[in-house]
C-alpha cells in the first residue's frame, strides 16, 4: 500500500464488523481479497478468544501474518539459493 | 502461531505502546522479532495518521502484511515454476 500522495483507488471494505476506506495503488478486487484474508484471520482468532477486544484481535492477526511472512521469506531465500547453486 | 493446546512459550511483548502476552510454539527471540516488525509498521502507519485509533492502525497494519504476503507468494510460485521448467 503505497504512500498517500499517489493514491489511485479508494475501496470500502468490511473487516471484523467495521468499515474501512482503504486507499492504495491496487485494484479494488485485490484490496477486497486482502480485506477478506484479514477478516478471516481476525474471525479465527476472535472465535478462540470471545472476550478479546477487537484491537487486540487485530494486533494478534498482524503478528500471525508477520509470522507467515517471515517463514515464507525463509522458504523463498532457500529456493533462490537452490537456483544459484544449480547455475 | 499454533493452536492454544500445545503452547510452549509465553512472551511479553510491547506493540504500539501496549503489552501483550504472546503464546506460541516459537522461540522468545522469534516472537520478539515478529512483535518488532508489527510495532514498526504500526508506528509508520500511526505517524502518517496521527488521529487514527489504535485498532484501526492495527487493522491497516494487518492489511499491509497481507499485501506483502500475497506478493511474496506470487514471487515464490514464480520461482517454483522456474525450477520445474528447468528440470
């Protein structure tokens, strides 16, 4: 999601029962896909901890996504290394 | 971050000025690293929108991480395809 200056798209999304206007240099379909991913993960975390505040659910969701990102980065670098070695 | 049943580590982290106890099957160092990533991103988003509620900053942070994850997944699949084709 790029800097605020060169914003092209504004999309209204619903995440965990709240509406957000997302501004980004991406297609509306892609932004909806991201919102769906975040909403799904927040629902999963919220369902396991029904008394948890929405802000905490969002922070734990961000932590989960950061975890997936770190693990995928490691896998990606592993593949790059394989390709380098095969050259 | 695995299911609640087989939790091994409990780590206290500070994210965007709030403390959280994170329970996960990961090392404390790795959990701190994830917390640092999320905190940094929340600070960046919060600095651009100083009146924004913390819960909204967290949701936008999760959307940003979902965006990075989707893009990296695409790159990863591209590499896998390259490797398949080279076989």
